[in-house]
C-alpha cells in the first residue's frame, strides 16, 4: 500500500514512532471501524481515528444534532443543529482527512443492522448511552468475532474497556442495572467525554496496529474529580448467554 507525498507529510509523527512506523500506518489505512453512537464519546473518537488515517470510518446514530449536544460533542457546530448526526459527523471527518472513506448510518440499531454493519469492519467502538443498544452491539461482535472497544461516562467518571471473544461485555453487565443513569438525567462534564473518547480511539489504534497492550478483558475506570484511575480485570462468566459457549 503506497502513500502519497501528502500522506507522508500528514502522518509524519506516526511514521517516526517505533511502535507504528510505515507498517503500522499501512495497517491503519487498511483498517475499518464502526462507531456506534456519534455523541459525546463517538465524536472525539471519530475525529482522532480519522486524523490518524484509519481507512474506513462508519458512524451509526439515530439522532439529530441538538443545541444541548454542543457542550461535549465537539464534532458538531451550531450550523449542524437539526441535521442527522451521522451525516454532519461524516462531513466533518471528510473535511478533516480527504484520504479516508467515511459513511454514516442514520437509523435504529437493531440486530439486523448490527450484523450488516459489524460483519464488514475490523473493529467496533460503542459509545452509546442505552443498554439495549450496548447489548445488541456486543452480541453482534461476539457472533462475528470482532473486537469491541466500549466507553461510558456520567457526572465526573468514565470507563473504557476492550472485549474480544471471552469475556464479553455481557460478562461485565449481564442485564440492565436497576438504577441505570443517563447523562441527560445526572449530567456530565464536557471535557470528560473528550478524555474517554480519546482513550477509546487510542485503544482502537493499538488494536489496528498491534502496538502495546490493549485493554482486552480489562476495564479502566477514571475519576476526573480526583484525577485517579484504576484498571480491573473482567472475568469470563461461564453462564454468559452470549459468549459462554465461545472458545
């Protein structure tokens, strides 16, 4: 895979990295990601993956841009209010990096859609804020053998995890928590979305290039108020209805 002179200049800081270099940048260019949820987490993740030169970026979200999104969803501007999020986000990414392919899916994310979109990409990022969609994404990733980078935020706390095979996300969250909270109900500091979304992009870059040690089977929890983080290992649930029979 050949880079143009402009691409060599664009990715110069990657090309001199020992862990990336030319081979790693070629893997990024050949890579493909699906970002489910073009909101607080999907926005910064998409920007950084597009800037990094990931060859194909697909965004899926059923919503339109609202004024309340602009506090943290930095991929949008006031001119985008009322537009479908995947459409507005795709335009921004294409303007940021014309060397990649960007597409958007605006609609409900059900099992059929999940299978169609996930089967054709190398990995998936999930930054949605409802558990039905999270479960749908995880189940499809397990069915198709695709790694899943998942993130969540609320108030001042965020978390990032990577799941590939066993354990899966359902081993961590087997059912909808009885007191599940949403950002619209409890609030979230906008900059936290940038921190966690960028970490999701970083894990995706590591997975695509083979650099370092991804958070596979682990969950990193970040407390912004105390500026502290901890990482815990997620155990595989032998009774998990999704990955319990996977090997």
